[in-house]
């Protein structure tokens, strides 16, 4: 069921129906927090999706909050050699590039590249 909720959230976000995407994601988050807890991959994925939606809406501060939370959770749960954390790094690079914070954008670009080298 969680995978279906995340898939629906993705489809809604891609179709720019962000209000409904947030509602579905909220149901996902409630299930995860109730049954799994805070420091779980599912919660990290949830935070990443909240960040992606906020980024698509141009809400940089909210996007940053959720993406940094996702980075923290995912790296604690799974380490940094996985596609989830790489995706977070790409979103943070995009956020900081758009937010005109080139030093932070470059730092996350380098984090992404380092993870990609380790995977090879």
C-alpha cells in the first residue's frame, strides 16, 4: 500500500496537482510514522517527496527543510551509497542553484559525483 501511495503522489506531482499530492503524501506519512517510526527509509522518502513538491512550487525554504531532513534520515538508515541519497543530492543541487547559493550547489554536486564514483 505504501508503494501505491508514493506512486500516486508522484503521478499527481508530475501532473502539477500538488494539493492532492500533498494530501496523499500526508496519508503515506501518517502510516509510516504510526507503524515504522521517524528514522526509516520510508520516512526519508516521504521527506524527499515533500521537498520535491515544495521545490516544484518554488517554496525554497520548505524544500530545503524537507530535503535536508531526507538527507539526514536516509544517510543514517542506508548510508550514502544508494539511489535515494543521490536523488536528494540532485534536488539539493537544483535548489541551491535556483536559490543562487553556488557554493552549496557545488557541494551537493560533488557529493552526488562522489556517490556515483563509489557505485562503479
